[in-house]
C-alpha cells in the first residue's frame, strides 16, 4: 500500500499538470472549436458501446457512472482543481487506497484532456471547415495524433480507477466515512469530488463483481484502440 505522503505527492504533481492543461493563457488549444464537438461525439460513441451494460440491471448504475463521471463530456476541471486546496484534510479523512483512486481519476482527466487537445488540433488541420465528426474523420485524427503508449496508459487508468472503486467498497467503514465527510467536504469546496466518490461507491456496491465489469470495459476499449490505429473502417464494431 502506498504511503500517505507519496499519494499526496502524486496528487500534487497531477494537479499541477491538470491546471496547466486547462489554463487558457498557457494552452490556447482550449479555445479550438473542435474540442466541444469532440467531447460530445466521444460521449455519444461510448453510450452506444455501453448499450449492453445499460440494458443489464446489475451493471446499469456502474455503466452510467463511467459515462457521466469518468468518460463524460462535461468539464471536470473545477472538481479536480479544488482538490489542491484540501490535500492535507483528505489525508486525514480518507484511506490511502481511496486517495490513490482519486489520484487515478485526476491523472485520467489530465491525460484525456491532453489527448483531446491534440485531437482537436488535428481535426482543425484535417477539416477546418467542418463542424461535425464521424467515424472516418475521428479515425484519421486518432492516427494523426498517434501516441499509442499514452492510449494504453489512458485505458490502464480507466481500469485502475474501476478496480480501485471495486476494492474500496469492500473496505470496512469506508462508506460510513464518506457519509460522515459529506458536511466537511461541502464546506471546504470538495462537494463535487465527494459526489464523484459517493456515486462511484454506490454504483459499485450494487454491482457484485466489479472487477469483471472493469475487465469487460478494458478489453473492449483496447480492441477499439487497436482497430483505430489499424485503420479499420468499422473500429467500434
């Protein structure tokens, strides 16, 4: 198990990166018109890919959590930026394993945003006059950006986040601790992060075998990435 200080240091490093990526002055690609369309299209694609999960009563809540809180097209920068102010308090309130899951979520958010910025830049170069994405253009931009190792890391983090939640819900007292920390979290600006953790814990508590669910997502997303890099005309099956 990671030491609390090492988790805190990791959180601090990831937050610095996160803030730099969302700084409009330092990162002008945040203003690219393709960025919101890219997020919208990716969220819709994932919802289509998750149809079988959403149709399963046991997995629906967990699938919705991934679609809205992990993959969602909303801006998570406020949720994650507030963590920087309260890292010492988090160390007192939450177990190190839960903090590792928070760190994974923030790293995933930063990496996803970095890749999205590169995708938006590639789309601007490939189709400056277009306004809407389709599979063919998305695949071209995906290959233009490249970075297969970072795509692997992105999926690794998705899996780690899911496994971390699946493991944490089995830890004695964690759900009670989360409920007790609801008031202090809201008072110190951690309300959005608190909501993220509570929704994740609730979804995975109802899931049963959370690790099997995560493996299914991981396997499917690795296959999608492989097909995209291979130029498959139907990468999403």
